[in-house]
C-alpha cells in the first residue's frame, strides 16, 4: 500500500518533466517534478480501487496515537485517523 501511494504521489523515475522545474517559482521543492504515463495512471488507479479500506483501517493499532504514528503522523495529528 505504501509503495502504491508513493508511486501515485511521486511519479516514476523515468517520468521526468524537468522543464516544469522552475527554482525561482517552486523554491524549496528539491528534485524536478515527475509523472506517470497514462498506462501507469490506469494501473495505479485500478490498484487503489481494489484497496479494501475497512480492512486496512482495522489493521491499525487500537490506540489513536499509535494508529496516527503508523500512518506517518508523529505528534502532529489531532483526532483519529480512522474517522472520515
């Protein structure tokens, strides 16, 4: 799941669209932006569509704080990550 979300957000290494990287405009963003080709978008969307969110959420720790940490929120989340 983590790899799938990372790919959806970060793009593929060979999907470099460096022509969109304007340091004077997007200062502070590190690497040039990347993208997914249309086939990769379809594959990623299909994989995300197969995720059983209830199963994923039920596998989180019982403690609200521990659940937030499991999702990458370290001290900066207010509430319960299982509540929409």
